[in-house]
C-alpha cells in the first residue's frame, strides 16, 4: 500500500532561502535582515556588536515567528516559535561554525518551577514538550545536509558558534568532541545530550525576553553565553554516549527511510525493523532521523498515515474499515482511536463532513 500525500515537492524553505541573500548562508540571513530595518522588527547595539530581528510567518503560512540574534558575528542564534502549515526544508553546508540545536517538543514541560504533570501555574510560562535534547554538530567542507520539518508546531533553538570561541573562551577541549573542531572528510560528527534543569531555566529565560529595548539585547547576550557554558559542560564530560558520525551514504539512507515512512503503509515500521531493512543500527537511525527531520520515526509515520487516511475519507470511495486496512491498521478500532487522537474527530465525522462538499462538486 502506498500513500499519495508526500509533500516533498511542495516543501517550502526555512531561513537561508526565505530571508537571506544570494549567498544562501546564515550570515547572509543576518545581513539581509539588518539591511531592512523598516520591514522587520529589529534592535541593534553596534558598540557591543548585538543585533536582533523578529520575523513573523507570512499570512497563509501558519502562525508564530522566528527570532534571530547575533553577538559580534561570532555567535548566531535562531529561535523558532511557530506552527507551520506546510513542510519546510533547508540545505545546509559548512560555514565554519559549530551548530548547537535544542529540539523541544512533547509532554515534558519547559518550565523550571513546575514539576512534570503538575497543573499549569496561574502566572508564567508552562510549555509542553515531549523531550528536550541538545545536539552539537559540524558540517565538513565537502558535505552538505538537508533538514526537513513536516507541517506542525515547533519550539526550537539553534546556536551557531565560531570554533575558536568555543575552544579559547569557553575552554571546550575534550577528546569526546574533537571531531567537532576537525571533522573527518565526508563525515558529519554529531553529539546528542539530554538537557537538565539548568538548561531549561536558561532556555526559559531567553524565550521570555520581550526585546523591547537595548537592555534586552544585553540580557539575551548574557543568556546565550550561559547556555553555551552549559553546552561546554555537557560536552566536556568525556563520555562518548550520544556520539555519531554521518556519511553521504547515511544521509541517503535517512532520506530513503523518510520516503518509506511517508508512502509505504504496508509494513509495521519500528525503528528496529526499519534499521534492519536499511542495513544500519537503530541508534544511528533514530538520532539522524530526529535531527534531520525534526521528529521521531513514530511521529513522522503517524502523520503521513493520518494524512493519507484523511484523503481517502474525503474521497468517499472506501468504507472506514477499508481505509483502516489501506492505512496499515489491522483493526478498525485502533485506526479510529489513532485518527481521533490526531485530528480530534472520528473518521465517520470526517467522512460525513466531506460528503456534502463532494455532492456539490458533482452537481456543479
């Protein structure tokens, strides 16, 4: 069974092509934003080398915004706080920077003063997250990679730091991360760490800055410095846990996995059996998939199964039991529960809602 709603061809771009100049680089994004202060909400402190810009999603693209920060052209930061209506992708190549990415999504709460599972506080932020992790990587000069994010809600932070600054000013000089400073030809080194409560407090504080004036720029610079110090502590623990390296062959393998999950619903793909079919190990597959596609294997597969099922319901040619089978569910009850959890309505309601519109189309 093969689905038809793989949106790769319609994928929109992320930062570099959306807001940058012809260079297609992160530095080009900041140059372009700084050159258009009347178009974007910007703040600048030239004496301290600080800059900030907020870019809201265009009407029809979703809701939310991106926040860009730079510190003396040695630290660049991008905050994603938005819900997108389309899949987005970005081609990334070496810019001489070490990348630090914080992926935050799901039922863990991004709120340092509230225990997990506690009700929301009367005041302050209380952001639900599945899992909070930090990923550090370096793209070598002879490789590039593509990140793809399905439509959905994202709270992400990316920090891009000059290697000399990390080594000299933050004292990061561990053997566990030496490949971040000198990646081997043809390999992208990646180190993943779970973040602790100190990270959560610092991230929360950065997210809460209103960026109303110059003091907010100084505060943001201080919080970025604190976060990078915490990163250095996490990476300098001497552990090889969470350390991977990805070759061009691995990147092609991840793309193959993505295509299989988005289009082939005939098999029950877990990380283990998908890795076996692709000739790799589940640890590498899960780490690469989570970074390059912004979600887990399970969540990615579920989204496309649900989108495909919705398309079939809207077409109205198959019964719900047949659609459940076509979408890869052995039991209709399991499909109904998954559909209701994903879309908030029962399959029968979606089918009935589509029927009048189909009838109008046929009569016109």
